């Protein structure tokens, strides 16, 4: 996220690709990420921390150059939030 936010797009995208590969492909855990990952193998070490995966979820927001507030008011996130609000009614 830091590289993407500071004009190092190629480096940031490569790091994001490697993280996603480790999370979703190697560990087959795209929704319930373990914490931490082994830096050498990309495999799981220990623990269950759901919020660890947020770095991957935030990539589209950073690439769009938007804040969390701006991003949640548009597109897919807005549609999901609206649908959830209707479902809860």
C-alpha cells in the first residue's frame, strides 16, 4: 500500500501480486487469512487474523487514488452497503 501511495506503482503491484498469490493460491485462504506469512515460502506461520487480508481488499481503492470515505461512496462498495442496509431492514 505504501509503494502504491507513493508513486512506486510497479513495485507496489508486484508486492500485491506476491501477497495475493501467497494468501489465495498457496495457502488457499482468501477470506480467513493467517498471520503471519513466512517471508521465504509464502506459507502460513500461525494464528487467525481476518483483518490481515485487508491490504489486498484496499488495492483497488489506492489504485483509484481515493480515501476510504470516497471509495465507499461509489461503485461496488456502495452497491454492497446499500444491499446490506436493505437486507437488514
